[in-house]
C-alpha cells in the first residue's frame, strides 16, 4: 500500500478522496486498514495509493463506474463512511475521474 | 496548499502524480515550492492537493487538456521534470483523468 499502483492501460477510473481529519480518531486506523482490505476484494478494484500529512489523499482505481457504485454502497463501507462524516473528518471531497492517459518514469 | 482544492463544478481535469523519492533530494524542496507557485500562474489551473509519506501524491486540477499540455511543456517545468527523473525520484507515474463528478462532505 505504500507504493505506486500497478494499474492496467487506460481507460479506467480513479476515485480521489481528499480529507482533513478531526481530533477524534478513535477507531479510525482499524477501519481504514479494513476498508483497504475490503476494497481490494471488490470486483473491478485495480489498486490504491494513499498518503497523509495535514491533508490526506487516497486514490483508488477501478475498472468501471459500476464497480465504484457497488463499493460506495457496500454495507460495511457505508458504516465506515458514516463514522467518517460523524467523527473522523472535518472536511473531505470525493472526485470520480476517468483516467484517459498515464505515463511511467522513462 | 495544505487544504482541499476549491474546484468548480465538473467536468474538469486532474493530473495525479504519484512518486517515490530517492535519497538525493538536493534542490528538491525549492523546486517543488517554485513549481506550485508557477503552476498556479498558468491559464486553466484550478487548484492542487499534495501529501507525502513514503509515497507522495500530488493532484493538480485543470480546466482542460490544452492547459495541461502547456504546463507540461513549460520551460522551467521541463527542467524540473528532468531533475526529477535524474535525481529526485526512483519511480513515478502520472495519470491524466477527467473528473466527471464530485461530492463534498454533507
């Protein structure tokens, strides 16, 4: 999870989740780890990249929009999203984007 | 630069730059700061988000693909890219994506 995701040739989709954390992080680390594990089991999941300083950015990659919709409505993920809104984040933004091209280091 | 970018309604474009640094970071911090400053002056620039742990992720947002192409070929930016390839990064990947939808924290 600390590396660059080995995604296939475009097109595919990216979910860019940018967030600022609150001071109430009880249960956050366990849930974040579980969500990474659970996401990786979902159909259409291609990879994930994540880092945090003050701002956290998690980019997950998916083969298609239906896979993203299913993941968004996964029951365990819905519970995590609710905890995120109620406790762990002071602000966040989610962007759904279609990756059209990519370039590796030459 | 430590916050969530205040981007307009989609569609717009995201450049997702994911990188792993080398141990030779001489000149890196100054150049990174300068590139953020210079990017923000470019036509079509909408905002940027960035963080780094082991992996670094910088997502810059742009109004259209032409603006991204112009920024990619900016002379001072080309020099920075070359230093990145030769010295500062052991690996990176750049993805160009069209943001189709976004969601704020309710």
